[in-house]
């Protein structure tokens, strides 16, 4: 794009080749729009403007009667025109001229493989219209020959051959085709000249097909797909575009790590299943966390390597967190390198990634650093369970399993019933549908009650039984690490638990539950930081309005329990002020509105003074090494935005955990304003009831304090206490 823009001013308007430059530039802009959503091309038909003035196939095919006079431009026009055909009669009529077109290329001409790809494509499409096996066999034959031509992969010979063989396999179930397909999948996945997202998509198809047929390449295919999933993430330069890319690939992205883990459980590789579940989930958080935690890993053992890597990682982080609101432009503007702003961003990012990869190879060449920045092993991950078991729920259509991770013994597997997958989806849908009704209605209360009861039968009963078998005493800490549909279900509140009692008992009555989006996030929260003795200072951020009448009451409660509270109220509660003061406090309590933006998780926010917003993106830009605990007394802080990916956990609670807070209290839904004072008082009285001399940090008490405060909230009489009001509160982290 940069070169074409620079050439165009030098090409006279009357030059007959000028339209080729314009057409190619528009084509590249269209590709960039599809890949990154950047530019002015209309989303509903991004390629229409490129081909609107393209000559028809029949206009450019006539010179083929004298192949020696055919120009490169005419051949290119013919190839692209043939691909645009949709009418079956026209496609069949074009096959013979395309044969002549392919024959007109010199054997060493790089466009010959393009001609082969187009002819194979026409034959394949003709066969699919009329179930013509002869066309299909000819397509396979010519595409096989095309594999040996220069630039075959770049012209898409391999994908068309895979599709053709796949159709014939379904028609004839020929074993030879199956073996060839598996080999072609690996060839395509290895081709560095093809975009990572395309290679990822075909790797997923390879894994699925190999698993269906019990092929020995299944494990290899899953490994390729998981590696390419991470690579396709860094294909996009900023986190908002990365999320958009993941959403566009959600059919593969959301299921791949879960399906891979289910395969490894099926083959008896339980530890490998845990590793790959970690490797394939919360990719954006993992990538960002790697930019920060890797420096700490080096600083202790090889301080001489820190400065260079830290500079690269800091630049990458700044680029990745470039605001989604930026107008990158699509041409005309020239940056320092003569490119438009987005082009500069991409080139800068790719250069930094190249520098980083080269430097990481140098680091890994040193003794003791061979595994630097490689995916964590099971031995690393089991440290997540150092303070209590972690219950991982893998929700896959192939098979679903519950894995209890323990610190000092092998993981414990709980197989599930054949209908587990469908029942979980039904519960998620039942809860989401129920929430579309009046949330104060009897219908919604009944729906939530039904979900909690069924969730106990599905997950709670077998987990509690296994915890008893493992001699995990009641009132122990238990962490939930859910996937897929379970990310939206209140596992901490499953029940009631038989036998019936008054009041009824739920999961949180037996254990002290917390959540973690990944094992690595929990490990990071459990790391020992700079320990400060004494009661922590607490930053109180309050921004009330007419709908939050209890906010000041909650403020007074928090101040009465902790004399070291620093209020930051109303006029001073602006995003810069909040971020500045967070640097100086170990605890923070935020009372305001929490807002979600459908389809834009990085714009989830706290509403502060004057309507200004402290966004999720603002939060993750911050570095708060001394932070310990955050109480988010706002709506939707642990809720995913509509259109977001469940396993990416892009919500405000996870963002607070990422930027440094070891423990966070959040809300699954909207919070009832009147519950704030009562919950806060019981919570902080529990946290600060005794001094830290017992060796338990104040932030480590917050999970139990929340559980106890919620039980007291649940037991309040009067005021129309509903299930949602106490189920709403969740604890993340240490």
C-alpha cells in the first residue's frame, strides 16, 4: 500500500496501466479492512468496489487464440474474472478457455500456479453444482500437479485441493484421499507465506477431521492449532483488534482448547490436558501478562538481560494498548515512514516482535533459561493450588470433564454424564433468557432457583463428593476455573444442598469459594510481594447520583470500620485522579455505576465525576505493584459484555486483578443499591476483626469475609431479599 501510494502521483492519468495501480491499492485496502476493520471500505461488501470495473472473463479471454501475444495483465484479468463467476452454465463454458490459459503460461512463470488454482477451482465448483465426479477427479489431478509449481501455496492450490479431496472422501470414503488430506493440512499449516489466521482455521479443521477418523495425526494437529491460535493473536497490533479477530474466529477459537483437552483426557494425558487448557484460554491476558511477568523472572537471575527486554516489552505494551478510539486512517496521511498511521503501527509492532523473538532465542541459549517464556508446564501450574484445590470444568462437545487440581498429588478426574454438555448449555440459556424478563418478577426468581438447583445436581454434588474423598475439609478455600458456558453460571451459589434445612445450605456454606480466569492469574496473585505490616490504607472512590441513595451510607460504613480511609469523592473522582491515588493505597473500595458496552469489552467502565469514565483499557495500562484488594461495589463488574468471548474473561474484575490487585470482589449482574452499606459493614468488620499478627495478610481474608457477609445478607428478613441480590457477589484471586 505504501509503495502504490508513492507511485501513483508519478503515473499520468492517461497512462493505460494507471487503473491497475488503483485497483491493486483498493484490493489491498479491502484485505486490510477484512483483517483489521480499518479503513473506509463498506463492511457489507468490502470487495465489490475492487471488482466493479473489472473486465468480464469473455472480454479478456479472446487473445488466448494467439497465446504468444497474451500480456501479463490480460492473464491476471482473466484469472480474477473467472473466480467471480457464479452462474453454472458460465462456469462450465469457461473451463476449456481456462485450460488454454494454463497452457499459455511458461512452466517457470509464477502466474502458472495461479492459473492451475483457478482452473481447479472452476472444476471443483462445476462438480459441486452437478455432482460430476469427472470434473472433481480432474480438479484433483490438476491441483496435485500444481503443488510442485512455484508459489502454489500462495495462490491457494492447497486449500482447493483439500476441499476437493474432502468432497470425494465423503462420496467414496477412499482411504488414500484421507491420508493425502492429512498431509496437505500439515503442508498448509507450515506455509509461512500464508496468513496466520488462515493457517489456524485449517489446523482446526485438520484436528477435527483427524479426530473423527481416529487418525494418528490428531495430537499433532491440535498442537499446530494451539500454536497458530496464539500466533494469529499477534497478527493484530492492538488488543481491541485482537479481540475482534478472536470473535471473528470464535467457532474455532472458543472450542479448540476445550476440545484438545478433552482429547488428552480421553487418551489418558490428564496433566497435558491441564497444560493446554491454560495455553489456549484468556489469550489476551496471557500475552499482556507475559510482557510484564517475564521481566521479574529475569531480574532475579540475569539482571544484565533485563533492560533490553524490558524496553521491547514496554514498547509492545504501549502499542497493544493503543486506544480503540484512534482513527488510524486509510491513506493520504503520511507518518514518519511515509505510511498512514495504522501502517506505521503494524510495521512498528512487527519489528518489535522480530526483535523480541531474536532476543528470546538468545536468552534460551543460556543455561537454566531454556524454558523462558514457553507455555507453563504442569509442575508450574499445580502451584495454583498451593492454598486449596482448583476445580477446572472443561466443557467440550466431544466429552466434558471436571478436574480437581491439587498442589501435592496428581489431579483428580471426575467424568461426567453423556448429556453434561447439553445440560450446561441449557442452564446458561435458561439463565440468560430469565434475565431478559423483569428481574424483580416471580418468573425470574423461579428461573434462577431452578438454575442453582440443577447446577448443584450437574456439578456441585459430584465435586463435593470428590472433595470429601480427597479429605478436603469443609470451610476450605476452593477456586473455580470455569470454561465456556460455566463462565456465566454462579457455581459459588449452587444448591440448596440436601438434606433440606432451614435456612437452606448452598455451596458457599460448605466452602469458601473464589474464581480465577486462569491458573496463571491465580499463581500471579499468590506471589509474595513487598510485605507491608499493619492495617492497609484504603482509597474510597464514590460517585453517587439520584439512583444511588445508599452510596453515602456505604461511605460512612467503610470509614467507620477503617480509620485509614482516604475518601476521594465526587468532584475529585476523575479517571486521572483515581489512577494516581491508586498508586499509594493497598486497598480500594469503589462505589459508582459500572457500565458495559455491547461488543466493546475494553470500553467497560466505572462512571465517575461529570460522566467521565474509567475504562477497562485505562485500568490495564496501570501498574500497581503494591495493590492488594479491590471491592467493586458497582454493577456488572464481573460480567462479560454481549458479543465478548467467555474464556477471554474481559471484564472489570479481571482487569483489576491484572493490573496488580491480588484479590477482587465483583458483581455478576446489577447491584442493588440498598445492599451496599450492609454488605460493606459485615465484610470489613470481618477483614479487620483481628490484627495481621496471625500471619494471614488482610487481602487473604477477603474471600472468607465476603462469604460470611453474603450469608448475613442472605439471612436478612424484610426488604424483599431475592436470590439474585446475594448470588450476585463473587471473589477473584488470592
